C-alpha cells in the first residue's frame, strides 16, 4: 500500500504526473473544490492548483468537475481564469479508488480574502469594486453574447483575484450552451444546475421552468447572478436567502437603478451585461478610466499620451495605493519597455516605484529601468539620469559595469550640454560600482575631455567628481591623474569657480600626495593663485597653502626626531574640516536655466556654505587684471590611456622647462629683459614709410618697403602694486601666442648694430621684367613693365 502511494504522490507535495508542487491551501473555494498555492517544478513560478476528489468513479459531482476543467481549457478571455494544466489521478483510500482532478491555473486568490486583505473604505473601495465589476461584466457579456453560453452560477465565490488585482471569473462546472433557438430541445438546459445554491437561483431556475428559460435572452440567468454578486460585495456578507436581495441600503445610488434591472422578476426585462457596461454611471470614475486608457494605449495618439502621463503622477496619489502599485505600475512598465509609452511615462513610473519597498522595486521596476538605458530616445535618457538617485542604489555592480555604463557613457559626448552634465553627475553614484578596468579604460578618458568642455559648469563639476571618486581609483591611477587634473587644468581654468574647485579638490585628496609632490607639484601652483583676480580663489589658495606647508613642517619634524609614525602622505593628518566638505556640486545645475549657454545667464556657484553669483561675462573673461590660468588642455600623450598622462608638470625638476610652464620668472628682475627692452625701443621709434615709386619707361629695381609685423606688439602696461604686469602673465602663452624673444623692429634700421649701420648694404635684387605682347596703356609713352613682388603696378598718364 505504501509503495503504491509513493508512486502516485511524489516528494515535496508533488504529484507524479503533475509538474507542479502543491503548497498551502486557501480557506475558501467554490463548489467543493480545494484551492492551493503552488509553484512550478521547472522555474519555481507561482501558480494556483484546484483539486476535487470524488467519492467513487461514478460520482456525479466528479463529472461536473470534469466539465469545469474541460470548459476552462477551451474558454479564453482576459477576464476568465487562465488555464495552465490539468490531470486526473486515483488515490486508494480504504481499498476504494478515489479519482482526484488537479486543475492548474495562473496564481489567484479568492475575492473574499483579497477584499479583507485590502481593507479599502469609502470612495476608494467603490472605485475598486467598479473596476472589478467591470471586468466580471465583460466576462459574462463574452459568454452570453459572443459564445451563447450560460455560466449559471455567478456569485462572490466564483470570482478570484490575480496578483495585479484583476478579477477573473471561474467555476465553470455548470457552464452550458444556450439552446433557446432549438425548438426541439427538452429537459434541463443546465445539466449541473443542482450545484447552484438555492439563494442564487432566479425565480424561473428555482422552479426549473426550462421553457421560460429557453424563451428568455441568453443573459437572463447570468444577469441575475451579477445582481447577487453586487449584493454580496457591498453588504460584505454572503447571500443567505433570495429575499435579502431586496435590501438595497448598501448599494451605491449610481448603481441602484442598474442593480434593480439586473434582478427584474421578468427574465426578458433583465439588463444585458453589455448594456450595463455602456450605460452605467457607476463605472465612470478615475480608476476605471485610468486603467482603461492604459489598456488601449496603443490606440491613442501622442498628444493624448503626453497629456495623460503628465497628469498621472498627481492622479495616482488620489487612487487606491494597492491598485496603483499592483495594477498601474505593471502596465506602465510594459508600456515603456515595448515602446507604446513615451518619455513622460517615466516620471510616474519612478514616482509609483518610490512607494514600494526596496525588494519590490528591484523586482517590479528595476528590470524595466535597466532596459530603458539602451533607449536611443534622448528624453528617456534625460529622465533616467534626473531620477537616478531614486534607483541607483539598487543597481548591482555587475549590472552597472556590464549593462548600463556603456549606454550612459554616450552622454559624455552628446551635443546637449544639459545631457553631458546629467551624465557627469550620475557618475557620483555609479562610479563606485565600476571595475578598475572600466574606470581606467573608459571613464577617465571621458572625464579628461569634460575637463576642457566649453561649458564652465561642466568643467567645474568634472573636477568635483574627480575629487569624489579619488578613493575608488588605484594608487597608480591616482598618481597619474589627480595632481595633473587639479593643477595643470583646474587651477589654470579661466572660470573662477573651476579654480576654486581645483583648490578644494586638492585639499580633500591631500592624503594621496607625498612630500615631494606637495613641495614640487602642488605648492607652486597654489602660491600663484594667492594673487588671483578673484577674491574667493585667493582665500582658498591661502587656506590650501597653509594646510600643505603645515603638513610638510609636521612631516619633516617627525623625520628629524626619528618618529616611526611619519608617513609618506603628510597632508593626510592635517586635512582641514572645510576641505572635507568638498564633495558637493560646485556649480548649479543647467536644468534650472533651461539653456546650454552659461555665458548668457548668471551661474549660481555653491562652494561649501558660500554662494557666489558669476556675472554673465565670467565665462569669457576679458579683465585687464592678471590671471594665472589657462583654458586650453594639453596635447594628449601617446602613452596615456586616460588623457592626463601628458599633463605631468615637470617644471620643478628641470630648469630648462621653467619658462615653458611659466615658473622661470617668478622673481621679476628690476630692469626689463633685453628682448623686452628692444620691443619697447622699437615701439617708441616712429614708423616711417617710403614714398611710392613712380613707374617710368625704364627698368628700375624694386625697393624694399618697411611694413609693420602681423600681429602688432602690444604696448607694455605698467606693473600693478603686487609686482605682476600683463606682460608677465604665466599662462598668457596658452591663451595667445607669446612675443618672440628676438625683437622684430618696425624699422629695419632701428635695431641694427652700430658696426653695421655705416657699412655697405646689400643691393636689392631687381625684379624681372615681363613683356606682354599687344599690351598698351592709355595716354602717351611706353607701358610700364609688369613687376613681381609686393609693389603695386603703377600707371602714368598725362
């Protein structure tokens, strides 16, 4: 006996011929069926399993259960329970074989239990009931009007609810064809009408008046059942007897006229469920209209979609929260994933997703968001980046590194400055999830380009981002990138807040620099900025200089005393509290300006607790005051993979390179340099021009004419009180070509040595005469020959 049972019933609650595991039962089920939770043995997906065990092979109730399973297999409708699998086995109990039918469907639960779980009240309850009744009425209309079938037992127990809170009609054991058009039909039309409870039977069915039933419309019996369902819903109690249907105190006023028509005593006067859907005022509410719009979204035009999705975030707050998160949210995800919804749908998706727990969000929303990153729609990409704070924490390292980053990285080179800025800011959240290979091989290349972006806000925030992600770089990358990015580029930027960001980034990352780097590569750049034209830059430069100098003092005092706690990065121990507050965006978002041209509108700069306003001209600074910065990047090094390898500042290790980087003339001499004195002497000498030669009939040599050099040398301006003049700007050579060290006089004789002034001069070479046959000039005389060179052809006339 036990051996036979083990062959029939598998381990873990499974049946031998059933590829599903049976779980815990629900407390209620329709018509003698047992309703269990279940899972698939293949993928562990949830299902519902209904079972009915007959007393013997000839059990009439077992025949009705077989009819229900057969009908459910062939009847397919969105509002009818979806069939998955069925099987029938025999169990031996006391020597008697008892057949058991197993019916597997989509996962559902009884409506009565779901109502108690939701516990909706007032208007929200009525809106949800309206949506559920709308679905059941559509299922009944499909059976009665389209299929000419009669369900025969519509009630609260025959309705189940899916995970998305959709109502589904089941319990098809009594389902039969309507044969009213067949005059020869006799006997019961419903073979299993005895399964219907007495309290749910209409008057003609209670009397088994099949003649009247056949003469009635196909919907007469099921319209009565809809009335019973409405009563049970709003009275929150099972129908005990038919007379209770007269109690209408709990029925909503907008539904009461239709309720009375459904329960009309004359079958021919009962309201068709299709008419109920079309005319009932009860079904016209926000929830029903919103869900119906989403279900036919593909049929709507772009204008209707745009208006709907822009109103949806506000509307969703007014609808029942469980229905929004379990019904609307899957519809939104599906619409965005398959392209029927545009970018405006992203905002309500993420807003509704914010109402979920983190685990639910990762299951219901995050997969859709990951797929949307591959979208080519710029509006969707902007929306994702704007809301990345709401879902970025739930992204796994593998997903970010392998699936998302490659799509986001396209925004670094986008033509829209707004999208470039959003892409840059998203890295603050995503960079810690990237592998070192991706950071070094891809991210740093993009940041190198953004640090010389045309938008000053983007350049500034790139420096801020580098300061934030410095801890996620390996030691070799930090050595190669940080100082070059913060000094050679940020501290020389023409945008004052960008220089401030560079100073603060150096202070915040002080722990990564050793004493040699501080002394030779950081402090010289900071000292120059102590005389910067911007007051905030000067203030920050003094703070940073004091911090790094103090760190060097402490470091070398420990070395001299033999303190073993001396470390290679001396600045790590004295980082000021102010520097630790760096990691906020220095420049306000471009989104608030709705413009990609920062030079045409003020840019709000926030640095720590200080808020500055940049004037409109700050992006194209033309002040005559000295500036110690440049705006152009260095040439890319062929050996660097991230764009900073070429920016190594070697000015302090090689005296020959001092003048190249602008540090050779830090101590200005009392007298101007020889080249500069020559330029000034040439400028003080008046420019003389020779008279133009007069064309004659005889050949004459072409005379040299003195011309001013292209790009006239600008007069030297007097030095300011701090000892620096415009001619001494160390970074002016980057912004514009510097004057040549060899003076080029305006007058060729101005700078000739005295030893050669009176010496013989080289005779100018005569121009070759070119004769043109047949050419003649107006007037008398011979035509002047054509001359080659810079001289203008002159013609003489009387």
